[in-house]
C-alpha cells in the first residue's frame, strides 16, 4: 500500500496535479505533530526523537504537504538510524527562511548517494536497520513538495558511519518568531516529556 500511495503521489507531483493550498502555519507545531505520530516507530527500535524549536515559527505553506515533508524525512531517519539511537529535529529562523534540520546517527552518505539522493526510485547504499522496506520515492517526493513551496532541501554528512542531516528551508512569514515560552515545564508523562524548549519523545521502559 505504501509503495502504491507514494508512486501515485510522485506521479501527481510530476504532472502538476497537486494544488498548493497555502496558509500561515507554524512549522514548530507541525514538527511536534510529526514527531508524536512517528514515536511508536522510533520506540520500537528504542530510539529517541528530540525536538528543539522556538515557540512559533511561521511560514506560508500547505499544512498537509508540509506534514508529508516532515513525515517522510523523519521516517527516513528512523529507518536508517541504529537501535537506541537519537534523532534530533531542529526548527529555527535563518535569515528570511525557517530552517528545519533532521539529524540522525545512521550510516551517513556515500558519494554515490549524494549524486542520486533525490532521484525517483533511488535507494541509499545503506540498509534499513530494522528490516524496513524502502520504496526509493520518499526523498524524491520531499524535493518536489519543498519546491512547490519555493524552498530548498539538501543533505549533509561528515562521511560514512557519521550520520546524516537533512535540511529544509522555507520562506519566512512576517512576524514568524514569537518569544520563547517561559512557563514551567509540565510533569513528565508516560510517552512524552514536554520541556520548555525541547520535546523528548521516548517510550518508557518497564
């Protein structure tokens, strides 16, 4: 089902059949939702997902498509990160853009990976660490969706065995950064510990 859905989405993007319904949207909130939705996948591999972001970071974007961008990149990070690894999501203002970084502790990228990273049906040289399947379409879809929003996406890696960071930049909306929250962090819950500046999503061990 996942392969069919991603193939249909890729074909629709290539043919320009996906309309962009942009509105003022908080990237930090979308990142929180994405991290929460994929927490069970990370927890199954004993991984932690950390989110560091301002209270509000506004862009003009389609909420559904922005969520798909972040879901695809986070799913990719979970897929290629080792058991008990840490995945970090950072949202911040960078000049006239909002910048999202998803950093994993996976196998890094080879020169061949760099050359074909965002091509359709391109699989990374590394293998998923939990036996997950790979369609080879996720990163291609991400690039197309980011392009629809007038942004850009790329990856950085210090070499094999040293992890990968995927970076998305989207045009900043006016008044996009509100002051950081100052209230005291709420008490920890079973599956999520919400702090003032960071959300740590980690499954509690018995």
